[in-house]
């Protein structure tokens, strides 16, 4: 890359980091646990979120979702069925969400007060490359990977998995049909991000969701003190 | 986006288009049919290519592959088992291949002469957003989509599917397990790219590969005249 592009990119990322830092302070002050979900297109972020929202709502938790896509409000419509506030962000060609988009959409979200929320989920644009550089002020970055995608994805997209706090493997109901090598996938995650906690889940059977929800609850309980 | 970024981006794309045009002329003069394969990470580009290469080789065709990934040479090693020349391009964080990378890697590829090839496959970085803007000088852009990814991907990533010449649906052996809605997926492809030809394939069962290979052969036969 030319020097001019490198400098411009550094400037963009620096500005994003500043905005993300301010968002993180705002989220912390409001006591809302913010998670940024990143994966390939089609990993199953929306299905995973649908169950998560339904279960959290059943527990009496207050949640909201910002969902990023290049185009369409398909995901927002799906998620809205869970009965929680959902806002679609269309990036119109931009391959990731950034902190400015998150802040701006929160500011114009009528009737939404961060202080009234326990959780805010941000479903990023489906992309295993570009979202890794953009901090959204989240406390937990969740890298997701389906059993259908191949065990080597952490090695091939190291920046994304390396910047994640948590990994979620989805569609484990398809593991046998895909001849998914679980040990290899876990080994690759561990190699790229040593010590990362991994949840193995299925939106179809509900496998792994209880453990994931217990994790969320414990993290939320720690939000005010953090 | 700021005016400065828009201008810079336009400059980058304009330069890429110029390089791609020169590559396209070079490919045409050499009589090599060049295909650019784009999809999400994990759609199965490499498995699909492995079979394609093996079958073309059995027919006596001369092929080579350029394969793009952020990191690792996993795909190059897999594809090399097919016995054809393969070159791995590591982009180290860049989310797509561009014409400059293609040209540079062809120039330094020892022992490879374009005029000796019938086919050159370019397996792009797994990404449904960024590769759509970068012409690599290919004659056929192939957008790939697996049945596990969801039928709405063409609507959510329209720039990629809209810039494709051909669509390939992969992993159709998993269609029932995923409750894949074939009519919906085909309808969405048609809505975004009217008239696009779609191949429905499985690298596991070999379904659809014969039709795909017939298509390749007919396209190759037309390369010199085009």
C-alpha cells in the first residue's frame, strides 16, 4: 500500500478508536453489557441471537439490538419477532460497522435509553476480515464460526479471531453431516487466541445455549463494577 | 465517507480497472480462460476447485490456480494435490485480491507461461463484500453460495452477486439437513442478477459437476474468438 493510503487508514482507525473509547465509557456508565458479534455471512448470527433474545427476555432482562447489513432489513425483521427493540443499520457497501455508525444510530433511536438496558447486541456485517479493525466500544467481541465453514478459519482469518474475547461455534447439529473435526477446530482457535473460551451451539437443537446464557448473566452482573 | 476518502477510493479503483483491462487483453491474447471465484469464507471454493482441477486434468486440459488468503498456504497445498501449478497469494490483512497482485504474481511465477494454459482459476479471499469492486481481468466472475448460508445472501450482498457472471450453489448434499429453500434462493439470485446461470453442486457427491465442466469446456472453446 502507498504511504498515503497507510496514513489515511491509520487516521481513520485512530478516530474510530477515540469514538469507541467514548462509547465504552457511555456503555459502562449506563450499566449495559455490549457485545459485538462477528462472523462470515451465513454463520448463523441472527438465528443465534433470536434464541438469545427470547431467553433473556423470558428471564426479565432488557435487551436491544443494532444489526448491520449492506442492504435489506431482513435481519431486523427476524429479530424484532423476539419482542425486543431492534434497529437496522444499512452500510450501503461499507464492509463493517464502525463506532461512528453505532453512536449515531443510538443517538437517533427514539424511545431507547441505554440506562434502561441490561444488554446491547451489535450484529456486525457478515465479514471475517474488515470488522476486526473496528472497535465498536463493546465489552465482549464474539467471533462466530459454523461447523460447515471448515476447521481452518481461525488460521486463515487470524486478525478476527485474535481480536475476539469469546468464540462461538454454531450449527453443531450439522457436525456429523459435515465431518467436522472438533479437536482440530478447537486446536486452531487455541493456537490463534490461547485461552479463548469457546461455546459450541446449535440454534436448531438449543445445544450449548444454557451455558452461553449463564455466561451472559454472569458478565452482565459484573458490568457495573468493571 | 469524507470527500478525501471517496476520491482516494475512486483513484484506487480506477487504477485497478486499468491494470485489469491490461490483464484481460493479456489473457485473451494467450487464449487462457480466467475465472475469479468469490464467496464467503467456508462456502467450499477450494473443495469445488479440487474436483474441477482433477476433472479438467483428466480431460487433458492445462490449468493453473492463484489462490488468495490473508494468511496460510493451506489452500495452495490442498489444490497442489490435484497435480496442477498453484500459487498462494497472502494478502496479510487485505480483504480482497486486486489486479496488481494478480499481475505481479503471474510475473514472478517461474516456469508458468500463460500461452501454455487453457484455464487460470483465481480463488479470491473469502469475503462477500470487498472483492466485488476489484476486477482481476477475469472473463467469468463466479459468485458462490452454500446451502448452509441462508437463501437471502444475494439480497444482503447485492454488489457481489450483481457483478457476477455465474452463480454456483455448493454443498447441496446438506440441503435437507439445512432445510434449504431452493426456490427462494434461486428467486433471490434472479432478483439481483436477472438471467444469471446457476449451477447446483456438491463436492461430496459430485452432483452438478458434469454440467459445470461442460460449461467450462464450451467457454474455453470460445476464448480465442472473444
